[in-house]
C-alpha cells in the first residue's frame, strides 16, 4: 500500500470516467500526485486459454512461456508528468483486463479527442494465453518527477566489451511484454496499447519473437534455458523493497544476433565445446542427461578440463560468479537478411532477477572476458526495466508508486 500522505484528504478523487477525459487528465496532473482512482472490478469468468491478469505478480513472469512475444518500449512526450503517466498506466491496465479475456476494448478508454475505436479484429479469436507485462525504465522516474523513488538497482546497464548496441533499439521509458500462443493476438494487443498511448507516449522500438514447437531449442540448435533456477527466484522479496516493487522483478533485455552462417560451418564437436553441452540432448559434456549438474572439476586423462576454460556454461555458472543467477526466458527472432546478405536472426534474451547488480551484470562481465560462444554472437540491444508487482482488482500497474 502507498505510504500515508497528510495531503491526500485535500486532493480531489478522480473517477474512472473523468480520468479518461481531457478534464480528468488535467485534474489528475494538476494534483501533483495521482489521486486514488477506483476501477470497477471487471474480473469476469476466465475461459480456456485465458491467463489471469490480477495476482501478486504481473502475468508473464511466472506464466509458462507462450509461443510468441512482442516486446515494445515507449518514450513519453514532452508534456508528460506524474499525473499524465498515471492516467496512461490506468488506461493500459484497463485495456489489458479486457484483452486477456478476448474482449474488445471499450471506446471510453480511447485518448481524449481520439476518433479511433476498436475494430473488432479479435472477434471470435481465442485469447491464446495472452499476457501483458509492464515495466518502468530508469528515465521513467525523471520524466514523472519521481527521481527520488527510483530504486538504486535501476540504473542504466554498464557497457560490456562485446556490445555493438543500436541506441534506437535500446532502453525506453516504458516496457510492454506481450506473450501469446497466437502471433495475431499479440500484434493486435500492441496495436491497441500504441493507440491508447497516442498523445502521451510514442513507440521507441518493438521486437517480435517465437519459440520452437517444443519450446526447447534456439536457432543455433542448442537446447536453451537448461538449469534455470526456480522462476520464483526472479521476484523481488527484500523486506526493504518499495511497496510498488514487492513481488515484482527486474528484467534485462538483450537482442543477440547469431552469426549463423559462420556457426553452421563449424565442426559439431567445436560447437559443443564452445557451449559445454551436447547438441543432441543438452546434456553437459561431463555426462548424464540435460538436468545433470555440470561437473566443472572433471578432467580428461591428460589433465585438460572436460568443460573448456572458456566454455559458456563454465563462465555463466553460478559457481563461477559468486552464486549470481537469473531466470532466462527468451524467444528466437528472424527478421530476414541484413544488407550484407547474412541472417538478421538470433535470440531475444530476457533475464529476470531480483537485483541486476547481483544477477545479470556480474555474469555478463564474466562472459565478456572470453566466452567461447561470444565470437559467434553480436549484442545489439540492451535495456533494463523494473517490473512492478501484481495488480489487484480495481487497481492499476504501479499504483502504489504513482500515488505514494
């Protein structure tokens, strides 16, 4: 719950209807902090293929990974302040409640002055386990006058040696992760959020991804995500965490292009040694099955380590990083060919953790020191977002932050 505010009693409470009008936006923005806004509980019955929207965590973190994803970052416009940002988060939250149930978004949610309306594109289409997960970038707090509330862990990621980043496809004020088992449903949901943000926030970048039918392999042919920690370990649980972040998480997003034309020419044994696992089943080169722990101490008769000193699994292992770990939840992408004729394809790598300073950052620094796999990868996008805790019926994303 937000901290008690002695001035709260003097603030005008704004109804949902008035909030979604130009006057409501002005009143909310002028209040200095967002007034408490009561939303009607619209938690209708869920049908097959429907992921719940409300809960202690936002859907899309612990939810079993869907086949398709749309990632999108938005930047605020010049007029944005705390009140206007709260109004947008409320608008998006209410729209998401409808979308995950396969319902059309009500006309009353359209931005003030808009002549647009839901086209009924999803009429008769199953929700396909649609989830919408919202995050806040470091600049969000400066843009909304909440700089003092920005968590210490939410600072721009440091530069890593192998980075070749495209600034236009990195960072952002707001993140939306849209997962679904139907790419049409995911694309439509993004279109709706983009339309509802008109006049307040514009699309900075978007990326689309997919998984293999069995969800196991990436485009290098590797079994992906082996030995992930319990997904619940990605959640913020520190007793001193701000109320709006409790039960939430931090997510790092990296668009990693794979040099597939080069990779495909390598001898199979070379590819396995670079990773430290067998291609056929994902088992470590030290033996066993996919879930068998890697024996980093194992050596061949000549004393050479079975897992090479620069193998990816060795450098990324918690044992090599003072216990640092993260929950990897990624999708592949293939966006055609680059100007040089090579595939524009790879991995949309998402790392979820309770603190990037003790998760992603130390592991990536270690990998930057000579990971054998990195010579076949190009890191092109980098972003970090704080993902607030779950939404209760009648509330909206980051409400405790916006009204605290």
